[in-house]
C-alpha cells in the first residue's frame, strides 16, 4: 500500500492511498481521514460510499465531512466506486462500468474478473485498513450518496452485526424497478439472477434492519423518479424498522445537499458508535 | 363561554372552558394553555387533537406540553374528540360515537345532528378562541395523536394556508383501508361517500401538502397494523412532500411515547410559527 498524498485537515490527516486489490484484480485508490484523536489510539470508522461517476475524491473534497469527524473523533474512509484501468472492462455510458460498480460482485462477462466491489468493500478493504491504521474494527458505521447510499443500505443488511448505524443521502432505493439498476443488474448479474438479494427496498421488506437508519433526500432531486424513495419508505414502515426518513425541501441531488446535512449524519453515527 | 377551571402552569394559565356549540348542537369543553407571553399580547396557537376515547383532558394532563409551550411562547388548545351528552347518539364500542368523532362532519343517522367535528374544529372553535383570548390567528399549527394525528393531517390538507406546520404522533394514516376507519366512515359518512376526501394517505397521494410535516410512530405500537403508516410513508415519498417520518425504536401507542417527544414537536412548530 502506498500513501500517495497526505494533507493536514482539522488537526488530523487526510490520506490518499493506492494498493493492489485482490478482490478487484487491479490497483485501487481510497481516501482516509484520520481525526486528531487517532494519534492516541484506535478510533471508530465511518464508511462513505460515493455515487455514479465518482472516484474516492469527490466526497473527500466536497462533502465537508472532516470537520465533524474531527469533532467526534471518527475516521472516514472514501473508497472508489469501481475497479479502474485500461485492463478493466468499461462502457461509454456514465452509469455502467468504471465509476458505476454498484457495490456488488459481478458474475457476468466482461465484468466478472474485476467488478467485485462487494467483496472489496465488505471483506478486503476492512482488513487492509485495520492492518495499517489506528482504527477500532468493532466500531464501524456506513453511509453513502445515491448509488453509494444504496450500497450502504444493502451492505448493512447483508452483514448484520458489522455496522452500528447506516445513513444515506438521496439513495437509490429500489434498483430492480428503476432504470438506475435494471441496466446494471442485467449487465453485472444477469437477467435471471436473484436481484432481490441486492435491492435495498426488497431486502428491507424481507429482512428489515436492526440498527439506527437515517435517510435524507431532497424534494427537488432531479433524479427523484429513478431513486424510488417511496418503495423504501413503504418497506421500512411496513416492517416497523426504527428509522428517520426526511425529505428536505428544495434540495437536489448534488454535493451541496450532502454538505448541508453531513454534520447531522456524522452526529447520528457518533451517537451509535460511542454508545 | 364559561371558564370552569384555571390553574397556573409554567407561569402561564391552564384553562378549561365550556360553551354551547352551534356546530355540534351541544355543550363542548376544551382545554387551553396560555403561555406567560400571552400577558403581553397575542401569541401563536397549536391545536392538539386527541385520539379515540380521549376528552379535552388527556393530553392536557399527560403530554407534558405546557413547559415547552411556555418556553416558546405558544398557546395550545385541547379540544374534545366528539360531541357529548345524553341527547347525543352513542355506541357501546369504544371506537364509535362519543369519544370517536374522527374530526369529520357526519351525514348519516343517527350521527348527523351532532357529530360535526370538522366544522367545530375548523370553523367554530377558531372564532370563539380569537374572540376570547390573546391569540394570533395568523399563526396556527396543528398536531395530534392517533385518531387526532389523522385529524391534524387531514384538516391541514383540507384548509391550505391555515396552518404553518403539522405534526402527528402514531397517526391513523389510511382509515379507508383499516378497521380504524372503515367502520366509522361507514357509520358517519355512509358506505358510498367520498372517503378519499377524508383519508390522510389518499389526500396526500392526491394533493400533497406544502407545510413542514413531522410524524413519529413507535416501532412497538400495539395498533401498528391499524395505523397503516406505510401507506402514508409511500404517499409522502411519491409526492415529494417535504417531511420527516420517524419510527422510534421500542415506543408504543401511549402518552408515555407522546411525552417523550413532545418537546421536539413543539420546537418544530415553533420554528414554523416564528419564521
């Protein structure tokens, strides 16, 4: 693992690192913010999963998370959204291939060899982070934006006991029934695969989730129809899942929305992580 | 109008008053809390609509609202939930007749002569209150619990412009599709009436609402199936209504739940009323 950049931020360290990923069979880059408290020993970790077209960099530079991570003594990791490189399959569309990993393990050609983002995020990267940084592996939470919000919700449901809390900004909620999902699941998993096991609203309806859940979506989200928030809202209420779902008046899908409420999301995770 | 009781509370006045109601054609009793700020001039008003079996008294004595009304300089009115008296029709069931007015105007026998709670709450009582107490009629919000939560939501949607914000604890959400609703709508309105115009989830799906909305329901609500929270959750998300819906872990349908979060509800209304 090579640390390729490091900047002081809010008395802590904003790191960028690259490593050879076994899961993705290519070099992968991530951002990691370590708060000042990490100088004195392991700190809890929040996973921030980004949306379509993003790299590790977008949230790291635009979400404004570091100030609140420093205040609460929490680290935050910003993984990339897909495998990358000339040897890795891609598609001309912005919403398939590189930058659009959907946090699942592809089984179909040409994606299967590298597009293993679920294994990367759920299995490989946690070990790498624990081995190299002062992180408390017993205290982890997860959040994300858009495709990454869906990733956060599904990974939390797929790994019960792993995360203490989950939150999402503008999450894709029901990809099986949306153009943000059907196309990618067909490509990565095949038309006949068990999509249910990778769909937040369907997983929620089936299994629910037993950790605190916070979801924020803007009333003016330009992709509102694609998100299908209503399917997740219905499933959470039906399943009596403890949660808070907020539709924030006048906000859209951008990082300006994320930055406006990131303080509350980090405080929400801090409550769960320090409980 | 006779003031039948008055107690000092949090430096303000907790009043109970009785008056001959034109809408309900019987004597009606309500509670009114005036905060200390009302000594200096008109204050905004929050309507608190109660649930099945309640009178004006339950929330007044058990919700713990007065402390926060005093802090924010807000009055709160606690109307009764139905017409009352030996001349008024009733039913042996707890959920029909006296104590179960559902905040609608009955059209069917034997209910039509007295059960006109929509007219009473929306038209008659506001005038009486304004004429007799230092209230700022331009600043009103509405909230309620269970049947009263449904009343608050539907009255807010039926009177656009009247209320600055609406909140509900454990609201009945979709009475047309629940045993808490079908029975009463059949009795009061008739089986062939336009139930849609009196059903919170259906009104929401059709018209939405353009004031801040806050809803709290317990994950352990013993009447959860009857509330049909999922129908309202879906409708609000689908219609992109700015709102916050929270399912609070471990809470049930009781006033212990209401009292636990009333501070936040009153602060929520204060934000809208003082904006």
